[in-house]
């Protein structure tokens, strides 16, 4: 695998950013082995920063390290996947009410990301679409103003991506359905009915969770 793009920042940060991007976009699929030497060559750094990056990814649950072998991209059992989905629903439903109170500042960012998702759909950029979908939900969670929950939520979404990364690949209808769901959330958020917003968020979660379960 070769890429002309090189992430900016320190060597360890570059290695971390690249490896994480590759994992979440299924370049490194579940069960694949990432070697220190291979990743170092790919990015153009020494093994030391790569080792540091892989340790960070192990803490986040995205890889498992094995001495003298490398890092194996994590896979999830059906129960582990179910636990991730359940926790995600709990966090999003809990934060939705607080986020609604901050809708005036939330709306511009949500609308911007939604437009980016439409462009990704038009360009058939599945990886970009999935990334913007994740950001769309992170914005709503972040608007609740709880940094701990925001951090937990990002970890949950990243882990979910590991077992749903191929879900919409080549499935334009899934992207269209997702866009329609998001448009409803945005439309409700423009009004003053908090209960309707909470219902829209919960129904979207039911839809996305059902798709995630079907992908396993």
C-alpha cells in the first residue's frame, strides 16, 4: 500500500493519524497485521514513533499488540459489538436534550457537515461520507458540553466503524437514507419542540443500529 499523502505533525502523531485513518477506512481490515517496519516505511519515519502510535491505538481498542509480530487490527465478537451499539445509544439519547438547548450555535456546523456529506455522496466517496456522518453525530454530542461523554462517544463510534466500515460501501441507497434521516434532525432542530427533536434522534439511532446489527 502506498499513498502520496503524508500527515503533518510529529513523527509519532503522523504515524498515529495515518494508521488510525487506515483502520477506520478499512485499508487495514479486522485481523490484518500492521508491522512496525511496514508502517514506518509507509510513512517515512523510524520504528520508535510507530511503536508509540501503535501503543496509543491499543489503548483505544483499535489494535492488539503481539511481541515480535506487530499489531493486529481488532475484531469484535457479536456480544462486544452489541455492547458498543448499546452504549452509543445511551450516550446520544442522554446528550440530545442538553444539545437542543444549544441549537443556535450547533445548527451552522450541522448544516455545513450535512452539505459535505451530500458532496461525498455525489462523488461516491464512501470513506469521506462515513467520516462526515461520524462528525455529524459528534457535533450533537459535543453541544451537550460534557467533555468526558464526548471522548467516550468518539471511542464508541470508532469501534463501531470497525465492524460497519463496509456497510455502505457501494450502497448509494444507504447513503440516501442516512441523508434523509439527518435532514429530518436538522429540520426539527430549527424549531422549538424539544420532544420532537429527541424523538427524531432516537428514531435515527434505531435505524442506524438496525443497519449495524445487520452488517455483522
